[in-house]
C-alpha cells in the first residue's frame, strides 16, 4: 500500500487536498472580500490617471502649448506602418507635423504632398521638439501658394 492510499484511508476514503485548497477554504472569504474592495478602488485610481493624461488631448488631437506659427519648407512623408509628416525649412530645421488625415486627402494624399514646397500654419505642440499641430496647409506652385 502506498503512502497516498494510507492517507486516503485515514481521511475515510477521501482524496487528499493540497494545503492551498484547505487554506483557501478557511481564509477564502477574506480573499474574496479583499478582491471585491480592491478591484473598484484600482479602477477608480486608474481612471483618474487616464483623465489627467487626457487633459492634454482634445478631440483625438494633442493640445497646443504655444501660439500660432507659420513655416514654409519642404514637406516629407515617411512611411512606418502609417504616414508620418515632417517639414524642413530653408535653414534646415525639421518640424514634426500633426495633420488631420482628411486635410491630407483633400490635397491629394500623402504621396502627392511628399517633397513639395508648402506653407503650414499651426500651433506648437512642443517647441523643443519642433512639433506643430497643423491648422492650415498650402502647396506652393511656381512661387505662389495654392490651397
């Protein structure tokens, strides 16, 4: 007879339950109560954190931090799963652009704008990172702006 069979005989033929199961049977109500209390609290604090970070976003776009800016330069589209837009001015300074995709499509799409000279108007999202939220984009044809 094996040790397991001897243990089952002592317990009146019942299978031996692990120490964790018996511990949970004794203390299970404490864990359930703690779970029921901590889950809503965790959700509450996480939603507070999301609300505070969402203060920096308006209508699915990032809130501007500086006044209006106008920059003329060369528009570039970089593909990395989705298009990313930059503008390089005549001094070689590069600006990261955040543009409404509908506006890009109105002007012919990302490939049509790529490597074109344009003037953008917008608001700085981050002046240190030269990031602009574009409110207006005009293509320059033969030295003249077209909208």
